[in-house]
C-alpha cells in the first residue's frame, strides 16, 4: 500500500516540528581578496549553523545525519539536480540552502537544467520546440541557443552563491562524455558513456561547490544536449552518493486522487502496485521508473528526494523530511508460524541486536522455545536488519497483542526501515502493548516509543516503561497493565523480564488521549509573583491537574496571603538566591522578573547543583536574559517542542516576539532577501508592567496610541535571531489592558497569491491547538483578549504579487507569556503539552 505519511504513527505535534520548521541561514561574507575563513571562525560558524539545525529536528536527528553524511568522501554526499524553474523563481532560496550545507562542511554536487529559459529564447527566436518520445529534438540553432542559456544560468547560480560567501566553481562542460543518441531522429542529443570525475573532485579539493550543466561532449569535442534528469542519474551511478535530490517548485510527488503529497515511496514494497494506479502516468510514471532504474544500481543506503529548495534542510536532517523520498527500502516479510522462518536469520539478528542475548541473560534457543505455545507473528526484512515478534494469547483473543521483540540495526534506522515495519504491525494489530527497559541501551531512541504510543506506564523500581495503543477504555487499560505486570512480558530491548512486585500506586501513568492520569504531581515555585504575568500563571497552575504551587515570592507583597489559589493556603515570601537550595520540594522555578534581574538566582542554582547542595531544577525564565543564550532552550513549542522535552533551562519567548514569529515562520522560504519584513505592533498597557509610567497610565493613553523604542527593540533582535533573517519591528502601546495586534508587511521573493499565503499558513499550523488560522477576515484584539490562542488572518497580497500583509492577535499575558510558560513546564516535566490550558 502506498505510504502517504512518512511517519504515520507519529504524534501530530512531533511530526509537525520536524516537517515544518524552516531555517534561513545567516549570510557570512569572507574576505573578498582571499575568500578564506580562519580555522577558528570557520569552526565557530559551523557550530552556530549546527545549532540552528536543531530548530528543524531534534539534536539527535541532526547529529546522526551530520555524522552519516560526513562519514563518506565529500563527492559521495549528494548529487542535487536543480530544475530550470528553480533558478528563475527560487534562486536566492537555493543559494541560501546550498550555503547552509556548505557551512557544516558538506559539498553537494549541483547539476542544473534550463528548460523554461531555453523555451523562452526559442519562442523569441520564433523557433517552435520539437519533441520525439518526450526528448527535445536539438538542431544546430537550438544547440547554439542551449549552450548560451546553460552558460548564463550556470554563472547566475555561481554568482548567487558567491554573494552568500560560498565558493563555487562553474563547470558548464567537460564532465560528461557522450555519443549521439540517434542523430537522424533527435539531432544533437547525447547518450552519456562516461563521467570525468576529476573536474568535480578538483573543485571540492579547492573548497568550491561544483556547479554543473547537463551538456556533454563526444570524444572529438562535439557538444551534445542531454536531459538534466538523465545526466543527474548517470552522475549518481558513477559517484554512488548517499542522497540524490531533485529540486522542483512543487516540493514532491502528489497523489493523483487525494491530491496529498506522497511522503515516501518504498520501491521494493510498493513499486508494482504503484504502477497499477490509474493516475500514475506520463511524467509521474517516467520519474518513478527513472528513480527505480537508478536506485537498483546503487547501494541500498542511497535514496532519491524530490523536494523544493526551501525545504532542503528538513529533507536532509530530519527523519520525517519534507518532500517525497524514494528509496528501495527493505522488502518486509511476515510469518505466522515459527517453522516458516529461517531460524538462523532470527539468530543472527538477535545475537547482533538483542541486549539480553548479547549479555548472556537468555539464549536464542530458549526464547524461541518460549514462543511455541503462543499465536505468533514474526516480521523481518530481506537483508535481516530488523526483527519484530508479536504474540497473542491463544486462549483469550480479547487481550491486546504483545510486541515481545523489536530489534533493528543502526543501518536500518538510517534508512527508516523500522518505520515500515511499524506500519505493517499497526495494520495487522488494532491494539498492542510493549515494554522497554530504559536501563538497556537500544538502537531506537526512547522518544521513538513515546511518539507511537497512546499512553505509557513507568515502573520507577526497575526503570522499565510499558507502552500501549488502541485501548480506549480506562478500566481495560488498568486491567491490561495489571496483567502485564503479573506475567513476564518480553521487552523490546531487553527480552523477557518480570516485575518482582506490582502496586498500582508504584507506577506513573501518562496518556496522550486524556485518560484518567495517575502521574506524579510536580511542585512549582514562582519568583516575581506580583506582576500581571505572575497573576495569570497562578490562575493556570490552580487549574492544572499535575502542578502545585508551593512558593510565591514578591518583595512588595511579602507576608500577605495569596488570593485566588485554592489548592493550598500560601503566603507571599521574599526569596533570596541563597534561599532556593533549601526548597527541596520544588521541581521547577518560574522566574517572572524584569530583564536583568534573574541572573543572581540562576547563578546560585547552578552553583548549588554543581556543589551537590541541590538537585537540578527546571528553570523557566520569562525575561529576555537568556533568549540569545545557546545553552538555554528557546521555549516556543510550536517550533521547538522536541528540544523542550526534558530541558531544564528554558527561555520563554517575548510576547511580541511570539506573535511576530508565528506571523512570519511559514513564509521564511519565500522572503525577499533584499527587503526585510516589517512588523507594526500594538499592545495593551499591561505589557508595560506594573511600574508606573506613561506607557501604562490609562489617562495618558486615553484616545491615544503611543510609539516607543522605534528601532532595535529587544523583540526585534529576538525575532531576527530566531528566524535567521533581519526583521523590522515598530512597537506601540494603546489604551486597552491586554492583547496584541500585529500587522506584518512581508516582501516576497516570488509572485504569490493570497490563497498561496493562506494555504502556507494552514499547512504549517495544521493540528496546532493554540494557533487559529482564520478562513476570512482579520482577527480582532477584543475577540482574543483573555484567550490562549494566536489568531492569524488577513492574508492580503499586493496586486503585483510580491508583497503580503498578515494580521495577528494574541494575549500578551497568556500565549505571549503565562500560557507559553505552562506549555514549557508541561513539556519539560513530561506532561501533556496542553495540560491545564483551555484549548477550546
């Protein structure tokens, strides 16, 4: 069956961060005379770019792919074929994307076409293009024009890269050797017979990206035209790169019936059925056939990606990708009886990947013998790199199936074979339980299991975690987990393991479906409780199912009772930094202090932890003090939730900065590089804090709107830093109490329609519970004040199509501060991200 989703079992929130976050690289221009970087600056730059990559996927994903791509010779990283339309419509985006790769030490080999440009010049010359069986007939006049077009487009891309500070070498010819395909039929069209790698290798040795055209030459020097897709395939066949990338403006292959983008095509599993689909014809069929023919001759680790230039980083550095990934994959096999599968194959996988077998705690023969009285399903692949064993109770078919083994090699993980395996298991089993022993290191990251489960149960005594999906009834969940505890379920990473004791209260149970939870409560201390944000945070924690407020600190309110908090009776205290280590019951501190005030508290906590006088605590800083500190995690969950999970130092974004980034992030790939966006922001006077000033004086603000900090506002710097591109910001304060209105002017790098803009936002924020993309009209402050959402609308485009205007509202005290802090607390402490937050 065709895979529409690359990670169908992923939770929407996790998949979205990997699929959507877009990075615009910072352009560094080297010395114009030497065009060289010093070793120190190059290293620092690579570290900076690598950290930016963490915004498009988890640190583990990024580092895994960087190691993978760096493990081969430079010319074996990637061949990138660029369609001619990309050079016209997305030149700056392409140059940025290639610069980004080069900054982390990678050297993609770029080969471009020029079809649309050639057709335009032929039309101007009143020459009608002629095709035979899809191949352009090339006469001498057409070849002359084609040569000029290729030279011009080649230099255009090289110049764009040089402007970005990236060395590039134009190689318009000399790489491909060819004979005539059929001179009488096609004219000067070539069939490639050889590839001169030396020109490519010389460019890379010199530190320059090789930029190729698809023009070829006969042994006696006659230039021949070759289809760029064919040339890229021949180049890949010779170089055997890890990635072959076809860049187009469509960002992938789309299903002809549903209209949805196809995320993955596993040729070994899907090719024959795919060709039977009635919509697979013409160009789509040709492209799939070309990819199969190409990949059949390459190592199984190679793959083809069809992607747009703006999504190149996500395709290369995340598991979920962004375009359409075509790979051979591994053909999967399912067996319903032990005697159907080669026992030596099972033995090889278990001896290589099962921690229990490797540690000598159990033998393969003993384990296989234990399966003889069970209904068993065994899944494996052709080369024997994955193994899954699922069992059912033969006496009670109502019990969920148990995944006893899930073993995979590192090579299989890099090729996403476990994902194919999981999809097969999900298709065969409506409900499933499995146990992971966190004490035993496995190839799959623990987060992999959490993302695919509806809920989990942790045993704090031995560190194991029981996962499940497809069990809807709360009582049945409890019954199932009791059954698992009383039996001896096999762990996916450690084999058979029995719980020595079981008490319901000994376990921590979490669920992503809103089942009754028995998760351990966490305690929060609030420093800076007097302000408006502190008040909203107290209200949210009061309604939170898992958080308790244990300390409220305010110098002005010291000794007064805390009102409006019903879980316990609290009195305001005035905590000093040295007092914090004595508050051992606190799991997280929220620092709701003005800019520049929280440093002594953070420094003291770090020192107490370092000297073992205190255990580490989660710190959420609501000020701007740590938003530019790369040792802290930037806490905007819609873009960075994977990195926030389990983080202990979180910088809560600014209110304006949250709204501005929400308004711009979906359009980052389309920004005009030469003209920065401008954000016109107006906030209610609660945003000016409680310290008296004109900006929070209702009388002064009556019938008025007051501009302030008209350049270099802290949020202007924050937004520019986080998006990796300059953004102008002009703040104002108005006479209402709370709520922000933003009008965002966005110069575009390409012509777009209002529907294009709206579709980009709808796709980007699909499924986000705290983001509302309006169908029509502009959001109003009064409709969103006191609510937890960001609302985005307007979506107007200038008649020339190169300037968009977006309007956004959010509550500066809630999603701009307190609500976002609760999201961050939930993610860092292991709760559902939206626990305690009204989402309807």
